[in-house]
C-alpha cells in the first residue's frame, strides 16, 4: 500500500499498486461553476450558465498542491427546478465554447485550517488578477476551513478566509452509515482521513459550513467569474450576498465539495432587479500515476486566499 496526501493535513489517497508511482500521483477533479438567475427583466424566468473544467493537481510535499485548470468551457443551462443547481443541466440546443480562465500552473499552500495561500510563477508574463481569481473560485473548494481535531465535536464556530471574505462560520460535522458503499469499481484508490478528521470506516462524513455573511470582519467585492459572459446579468448591477453555504462529503471512494452563494442584485439606483445563485463544485474523479517529475517554481509569488477587487470581465483577456 502507498499513501499520498490529497489535502495536506486532512486527507490522503491510498493506492495498492506499488508500481509506476515514482513521480507520485495526479489527482483529477471535475470542476463546475453554475449561475442561475431570476430577474425582473426576464419576467422571473430561471436562466443559467455552466462552466466546466478539469482541475489536475499533484502533491509537492509536505503542504503544497501544484494544480492546473484544463479544458475549461461554458454553455447555457436548461434550468428545471428554480435555484437548484443539481437540476440545471447543459441545454440540448446549446454548444460549449472555450472559456479563458487560467492557463498556467499554480500552487495551493495548506495549513492545519485549510488553504493558506496561492503561489504562481513570477516569470509568467502579465498574468491578470482575473485569472488568479478564477483559480481561487474553483480551488477554494479544497479548503476544509477550520481545525476540526478538537475532540471531534459535531458543531463548531470558527473563522474562515474564503471567496466571500473573512467571516465567522458555523460548522456541522456529521457521520452517516455508508449504506450502499459508494464504491466506484474503476477507482483503484481509497481515501483515508488524516489525524485531524479522525478515522473513517464504512461511513460518510459531511462537513457543512454556513457563513455569517452579514458580520464578516472583511468583505471583498463579489467575484463570480462567469457572471457577464453570456449576457444573463448586466455589467452595471450591484450585488448583495444574502447567504453562503458549503458542504464537503467524504467517504472511502468519494470527495465532493460545493458552495452555494445566493445574491440579490440591484441597479445603480438601488432598485432590486432579482436574485442570482452562484454554485461551485469539485468532484474527485481519479488518482493516477504522474508521468513526469515535478519541479519547483524558480521565482514564486505568494497570493492571498481572498479574490482581488477588480472588474470580473473575462472578455478583456
């Protein structure tokens, strides 16, 4: 058996095949960023866009993941069920188009609470802050957000740096029987929590996070990544976040992390225009041997977890 860190300090991937792992593992996650709108200008009709990408990551011991977004594309969604992202699927009559997110590798540095910072190569020419924000928007789903090792209590209140700002967060940790096993036969790995999450036997662990968005120590200008791309939301709207909730689901064969941010939007005269739901999700798809050796960045630059305050328009890049 071989053990590799999937989320430093929190979660490892265990593989039984000892051959072919001299360069370590490569983790592939399916990334989704969905937006659902219900605006007065559309007579309350639910509309949506979906951005899909592969996030490929490799561990660089002891506390860093080297990641890259690949095959990033966007399309309109067929929304059937209001603000329910699970029922919003790519529309049959729409095509996918490439989306300019971030095309260069970046690193994620972890501490015992979750993501501490992001690292990029300084030599990358004129990498816009928008691109780094896109990395944060998706990869922040890998952050547990708190030290859960304190006697494994089922409820916590802790402080978290996340996409919406620096906020108090109510944590709820639930362990449920894994009745159907959640086994994926094609996956030749098992997930093993490290000390801070306690042991995981034949069960599912759910970590729910509800942010107190009305009393954040530091708020940042909302960053949505895809908001203006296909014209569902006008550029000059103002946003007020109403709620931000996340859930992380872990079993021996499963890792899924997702966030729903619900916002009211207003025009420049503060007249309410409707509601927008932003949904981010990462699902672990595979753990496979890496094919080459991982080199360190030669001139690293450290970036914080919070998005940069900027005009989030990908069309200019």
